[in-house]
């Protein structure tokens, strides 16, 4: 029996209460359904993976395209979906609030808002502006989304600003402004992860899989990490296999797709998912 949106949101919140879970990032309906078949408890979209599937770079998808994508992924499986909602598709708090309300209406169980500007000259919003944007997202969720989880993202490390003190200050401020979960993608060491976890406790922290490469799930849990997302890694893995095979074919090799999963297996997989 399919779960309601409210039930999905409640289940997603419960996952953040204790332990550590993996939150993989599909980029289309097929990858979402396959991941669901493996027993994951929740999924998250990837703005990068979706953008590449549309033939554009990350952060170059229009808001209406992203909203349609979120609706597709929400209905693709019975799992809670966390939305990678980039920087909230708005510079001002008012614009972010409007966009978040539209995202909530798709049925997502959680959504993240970044403090990145997409402007190379000033890649991160000033702290006061960034906090106001998170607060606007919080109001939009409270007015339209019930128990939708809000994730505040500090993008310093992804933009070459490896300032842990500023990152921690931002995450604390986002928590105070209403973020339910905190995320600083690009952290590189166990010490950095632990510092972030301790700084925002008891609120849960997300880390991306690149930050915990070579680390067992139990070790991440011992650091206090609540969830581990894969970001665009799964999409990049799929693209890598495709590109290697396609390049071999272009070079004249006719065995480029040897070893690929059979069409029968793919049809059997998705027949079960219908």
C-alpha cells in the first residue's frame, strides 16, 4: 500500500533521530526505482546528475524543470525524497520563499537550500543574507509543507573557501534560523566532520560520500554523522561507464558493450517496479 506524503515525511524525520543511514542520489525515474529495489530507506535528488541528463551543467536547470523533476522522482517510488534544491532558485529571501513553497508542493520529504550565489566573483552570500534566506525557507515550509525537513548548506569548501570557522558559524546560524539538518559539502578530514557535528549538535549532519571515502559506515556513525549522501557520484559512475564504452566504439572497437547487463534483466527489473 502506497504511503501518503505525510507518512513519507514522518518516516524521513524518524530516520534523523538516531543512527546513520545512506541517502543515495538518483538522477531519473529509472535510477530511483533501482535504488528503491535495493532496500534504501530514502532517496535524494542530485541537481548535478539531473542537469547532466538534460545536457547542461549543474546549476543551469530552470526552476520549472527542477520542479517537474522533483514531482517525477516523488511519484517514482514509495520512499521519502530529499530535494537538492540548489540555492533555492532565488537571490532574495522573498524569491527563496516562493520557490521553496513550490518545491514543497511536489511532495518532497526534505529539501536543501545552499548559500552559494553562482557568481564566481562572490560565490557565497553574506552571512546575514544567507540566514534571511534560510529563515524564508523555514516560513514557507511552515506555511505550506508541514513536516518537510529543511537542510541548510554551507558551500564554502566547494567554492575554494576552506574556512572551517566560518563554515561552523554559518551552520550554527542556519540552525538558529530554522534548518532541521546541516550540511557542509567538501569537508576533507575526520577532524573537520567531527567539528561540524559537535558545533550543531543535537541537530543532524549530512556528509557527502567523498568526505568519508575509505571510512566504514560505523566509523561515520561514531563521529556523529546522521546521514551520508552520494551527490552526483552515482550519476558520474554511470556516465563513466557509458563514456568509456562510447569512446571505444568511436575508436572502432565492436566489443565496447561486452559485459553490459542484458535487456532481459533490465525489463525484468522494471516490470517489478511498475
